[in-house]
C-alpha cells in the first residue's frame, strides 16, 4: 500500500546538470541539498555525491524517512539506468543505481526516469490535478517527457514512454534543448551564451536568436501534434529550466497556435517548478507494491 501522507520520503533527482536530494512530504519539500552533477566523473561519482547530501539531511533530524525515491535521467528499468544521451551522463550503461544507493543509505530504494517522475508529481500535486491524462515535457539540458494516462503513470513496455526528445531520431532534442540553443548560438558566432541569454536576445529582437527560439518552439509544437494524434492527452505541462522560461513558453504557445487546430494541445506551465521530479519520486516510492499503480503501465 502507499505510505501514509504524513510520512516523509528521502527524494533524489539526478539530472545531467543538477543533483538534488530532499526530504519530501506530499508536495512539500521540507529540506533540500543540491549542486552540480559531476557527470564527467561517471555514475559512481554521482552516487557518492547523492550519498553525501542524503546523509546531511538524515542527520539533521527534521524528519525520519523510511524509504528513498529516485528520479534519474535516462531509461530506468528494474532499478538500472541506461542513458538516452550518453554525452550528458557518460558511463551510465545499465548502471545498478538502486542497488548502489540501497547499499549506501540502507533504506528501501525505488527509481524511475526523471521526466516520468515530474509527470507523476505534476499529476498528483501540480498543474495536472483534475486531469485524467497529461503529457509532461521538460526542456532543460535535454528534452524529456512523461505520460499519465487514465490517472496512471505510463512507462511503456521498456520504460521509454514519454521520451519526446528522442522522437524522429532525437531531432527535437538536437534543436530545442538548452544544450542545443547554446550550441546553435555558438555556431552562429555568439559563443558563450546559454539558453537563457539566447531567449533574452530573441525577446529583445535579435534576428539570429529569434530564429533559434522560434525554430525550437516550432519543433516542439510538431512533436506535440504527433503526441495528440497518438495518445490524445488532455493537457501538456511544460517544465524544466528552459521550459519554465516565460519567453520560451510564449514562443511554444504561439507555435502551437499556428498549428492545425485538429492537433493542438493546451500547454500550461508546471506549477511545482524544480521540485516536480522530487515530489514525483516521493509519490512513486509510496506507490510501490500498491495494486492500483502497477509498474510499466501493465493492465490490472
């Protein structure tokens, strides 16, 4: 059965750029430790960083969690992680994440993809509340996503469900991610600008930046149209460091409005912000063993 609502969970969110560890109760983040992901040093170094931050929280005495929920970039199946974008998380080739964390923290550990976790968090406690189905899209270092269908997180047969950034052979991630905007800006002669600066330049009317942002938004709108005709969710929840940027979101909404009315989806901003993955990981840890929420979306 799911854990009681008042029970705190040690929640972990491992992304290509940031590692966050928190004590979470429901939608409330009680305490948080976060910093950059030591991605280049490999998965063992990332786990070591998680363990250090987790122990700081555990000795703080604020709450006594009895389990750990982990949201991690990549495909997560049976506690093992395979990076979809090895350049962002090198060395994650069927990495036994749950086993390694359980050995270090000595609590039950469950894990799922970070965007799928955020989808679950937004569905339960955020912008997706009241909707039976949603697609969560995170635009950050990469582009990821998660599906909630019929009120359940849908992971698919092999954990791939919702990975919109890798549709059409990964084309969306190559043009619409924060990494892509930075790379494309450099190729256009504007070296050293991050995605936020590119969007600011576009908002200020710089033609080169506007072309990049509109191109990214149009690519995302096309992907959303494909999702609409495939699974037809009620709403798209847009999150991630780039996705929550107001200028980028306006560009995406405008691109969707230019698309075929028959395949338009309503796009709303994620309301949990950067905490969506942590909240979803905590939800997932509580769901494990519950007959009402089966792994990988199998029918009951």
